[in-house]
C-alpha cells in the first residue's frame, strides 16, 4: 500500500467538488446601539439563504452593544473570535461568551435578552441566524453552550478544524441542530489543502475570516477576509487551498433548506404576515412566551439607562 498523501489523509471522501457561484463582500454597517456588523446574509443583496437568515461578523466596543431585544421563530448562533460578550435573558439565564466559545440559542416561541461587551477593547465574533421550520418555531427556548475547551478540535496535515456543529476529519460536535446544520471553523497553514464533504442538497457557504484562500476550483483567484462565498447546488464537498504565506481561516456552514415561506420583521421570523402581526401583539401584550418580558430589564439596561 502506498503511504497516504497529505491531502488523502486530511480529506473526507466526496465525489464532486462544489463550485463557488457567488461572491459577496460584507461591508460594515451599524446595528444594535453603536455596534458595527459586516452582514453578508440578511442584507439587501442576499435576503436569505435557506435555512440561514443572517450572518453578522460583529464588532462591539463599550458602551455599544445589543441591549434588551426579543427573538422569535429561529436560532441565534454566537461564536466569539475576540473578547467577551455578556448575555442575560428574561428567564434569568446569563453568562459570558469568551473568545472561542459558542452559544447556540434556540429562541423558539420567545426570548428577550441583552448581548453586551464584557471587557475593555473590541469584542468580535460571528452571529448566524438559522431558521426553524413551521413545526418548531414555537418550541420552548433552549441554550446549548460550549466553552472553547469543549469544542472538538483536531489538526491534520496543516489543517485545523474546530467542529461547532456536524462532523469533520473524524471528529463530531455534540451540538443538536434542530434544523440540520454543519458549522466548521478551519485554519489552513500555508501550502495545505482541504477536502470536506457536504451533504447533497444542502445549501452551504464559506465566510473568510483571515488570510487568503482558493475555494472550489484550483485555478480560481484567491479570496480575502470578509467575503461570503455561496457554493453551488451540485456536488457533495468543498475543496480549498492555502497558497499564501499566511494562515487562512474561514468557516464552512451548511444546512438543509426548509423550503418554507419566510415572513420577517427584524428579530421575529415566521411563515406568514398574520403570524408576524400575532407576534407583535404577543410581544406588546406579554403573551405566548413573552410573559416574563413584563417585569424584566437587563442589568446593563439598569446601569446604562438606554
Ligand atoms: C439587532 C435585532 C437583533 N446582529 N450580532 C435587531 F437581534 C439585533 C441583534 C444583533 C446581534 C447581536 C450580536 Cl451579539 C451579534 C448581532 C444583530 O441583537 F442588532 C437588531 N437591530
Ligand atoms: Fe439577540
């Protein structure tokens, strides 16, 4: 038997690589209160990418942040890159999300919470919004939280992966994805190459965090940080190369499309306009999951009096 070559041993088998069908630069915009986000999914250029509703690369420096606000009908996945965010919700669930940590929040029928910087300096991270199917929009809220040390990680032939959701290079995340989702954080050293399988029929994208990478086809031009790449529907895997002298870091995210109508009003995402009207009414009247919003405000709101 010949010795496995570098890329064979760092690969996961697939038949046909997917190609990049669209490239989008995420420009900065203001969100929350004084916070800055690079929004790639969820903006005017790309409204949704089923089942994904939004992808924000956020940057917050106190006193900016995301003070008390509601969510209904989807999940927010917060993955910290730098610094610390403090969160608290109307049920008394609170804590900090530090660099490398993950918070997978299923808002379901309703959450009201705040997400604020917890340190000096700039806090950075990614927040992904994943839609829930009509069957699951009104489920009880729940959290899955993983401190950095608990996120499965491995290094094979210059390719490091942190498995936020799904499976890669022989390791698996314990996170339960109500909407079937994969979420992988890759760092490729110079001259390394990756092959990662992606389920057929799933929508999938790459978001580049650092460095420059070649994705999809070996002859395509390198792509720099803050770009979103949509992968085509054909094929069952991603091929990526780092031919630059610096590390390349990107996330690969995929999900099974829900193929349902989306009605959105800010942080409320339902299937129909009637359900959105009902949600606005529920929130205003503290009903159907928003009961605890009546007498709650976050400690940060008390401190800063927004
Ligand atoms: C917001 C609804 C929201 N991007 N990235 C409306 F939920 C939000 C919001 C966020 C957010 C929070 C974090 Cl920690 C990271 C985010 C939007 O809280 F800004 C508006 N306008
Ligand atoms: Fe939020």
